[in-house]
């Protein structure tokens, strides 16, 4: 089912936008993911995910104030939309259902080959 489909990295980006709340802009999102998950994130991958999420209607962007340290360019901030919140809830529920369906014994076994 494609309803509310989120890839793993898209989910991580959306969760990070939620964590950062009003401070969610490209570099801050990238840094937060790298810090929390101990994984490198390229700006290209970050930009692609943000564009995809905005095209799906899961996030929206807006420009902040222009600053001198950015040579007059404004930061582009992101926030989750109502549709994005539904997608996140759907993803969490789906993952929880899958985890809950695993028999306890399946995770307790050690497979020796």
C-alpha cells in the first residue's frame, strides 16, 4: 500500500524536523541526524529528501530572515504538515504492528550454522 509511504531516510528527516521544531533548516537537520545517529549525511541526499517530502505534501518550507553571515540570503525552514503528521503516525503504527507480530521466541533464538 502506498498510502503515506515514507522511506527510512525520509522518516528520519521528518522525525528530525519535529525534534528541531522551529529551528529545522537544512544544515541543522543534517547536523542533528549526524549527531544522533552517528552517520554521515550528504547535503545532496538531504536536499533530495526535503524536496520529495515537500512534493508529497508532508512538509512545507518558508524563508526566514536574511542575514549578513549568509550574504543576505534567508535560511529555508521546514515544518511538518497535517498530512505529514498522518504519514508519521501511519509509519509508527505499521512498525509497531510488525514488531508486535513477531513471536517472542523468534527474537530469543540464537541461530548456529
